[in-house]
């Protein structure tokens, strides 16, 4: 079998101390090629091979094989679930390495063999969980989605798991591109031996219908200064809440809130206020007043973090492909 024609080009990178070479290999059929990356180190060159892709060439001559798109710094998108009980929250912090982002950064850096910084869609607080947190990072390592997912998972603690990994276009940002986030809060009606880290057990009987009626007051654009921590430190306390629903089952009450973004401790204080309504200690009219004026009362009703989950993150649909675009 004929060896594929190989042309090696030195491409510019951020760190000139460790030159990186991208090798372009074209198959005998002439319609496929693959990239591999070699970084010069004191030990041995490390090779990474990207999945085969069917793309064309922007040729300026017989000896010029220049790909139309060269993934110098690929962007990887992760969907993550985690139990936040023993962590200090999502965001990496200087004074502790016990955060979700720090754990993933350490694992991803080992897989990619270079420092990696993770950006998440939602900055969950200490003790808060996630069913589908979205994050992204960039790395010069050219790896397949399974290599990223399984490689990171092999290096993560058991209470953090990457559900999926995928390549996304340049410029994707997990936080800035998100159009909404949905949180769900789980209230338990009974004492539980197994779910204590994942619920808020309220012994009082709650009036769910009153809670549903009060939840509708949060929908729309409001100033949630009374329902967040440190409102003076926020750029703005205006938030658009798309939905706030209360669901009832035999053993649990679920409060699901969807909004453009959330302020610090906002969901937990909304849930705590609804619990006061369910107990009969707070009326809907009083709740309206708390939305219209600033008050420290909701801070006293902040629900514990154990019952809160980041359920999903929504993004705008991808733009439609132009007709005729693709493989020539």
C-alpha cells in the first residue's frame, strides 16, 4: 500500500518555547486527510490524531496543500452532572481546590497535556448539584469526543461525571451564549434515609395551590434585589423569569424556575419565600411588596442548597446551513 503524501508545516502558537507541528496527511483517494500534532519536548514528541474529516483544500499551486480550516485551538463542549455536597461550588477559587471546575480542569489538563481552563454556564453555589451543567474549554490537543469524555472521567472523583463531550465552533462560550437556565428545587414531604443530601425536608404541611399562585408573581421582568445576596455588588438585579412552576407528587414538591440568568442565592430565596406562603405565614400580597421594594426578609427564608439542581441550559438553535455549502 502506498504511503500517504505527508507535508509538515510549522504553525504559529502562543508558546514559542514549545514549538508545535501539525502534520497533514492525504489519503491515496485524495479526498480525505487527517491532522496530527507533535509538540517538541525534552522527552519525546507527543502525537495527537484528529478524526478523519471530508473537507477540501484551498490550493494555491501543485505543492500547496492548505486546509480551509485548521483547528489550531479546538473548542470542546462538556455536559456534566455532579453531586455538589462536598464541594465549595462550581467556580475555581484561589483559596481552595475543592470546586467542581477545579476538579475538571485538573482532569482535562492531564488528558490534553497542557493547562486547561473551564468555563461553565452556571456558577452553582456550595452544596448545589447539577443534572446537566454545560462547560467549555480550549486546548491545542486534537482529540476525539470519546477520548475527551472517557479520558476526563477516568481522572474525576466519583461524584462528578461528564455525560458527553463534543467539538463546537470557534467562539462558542458556555456562559455568554446561553439564553436561559433552568433550576429545579426538590422539597421532601417526609423524612428520608437516602435522599437527605438532595432534598429539603419540610415537616410542615404545605398548601401547594397557594404556592402555585404565588409562583406566578415571579414570572416576567422584575427587580430581584430582595431575593439575592449582596445586591449592591451586582451589575443589575433585573432578571427575566420565563417560568416558575410548582409540581406536587406523593412524596415531593418540585419548584422549577427558568430565567435568562440568576443572581447569587436567588433561586433558594424564591423557594424559601414560596415555602412561607405554603405554610400560611406569607401572603401573595406581601410577596408582591417584596418584589416592588427592597427588604431583608427573604434572606431569613433562604432554602438550604441540598435540594437545588441545575437542570438544563438552553442555547439558540444553530444557523441554517447555506445551500451548496459542504464538501465540494
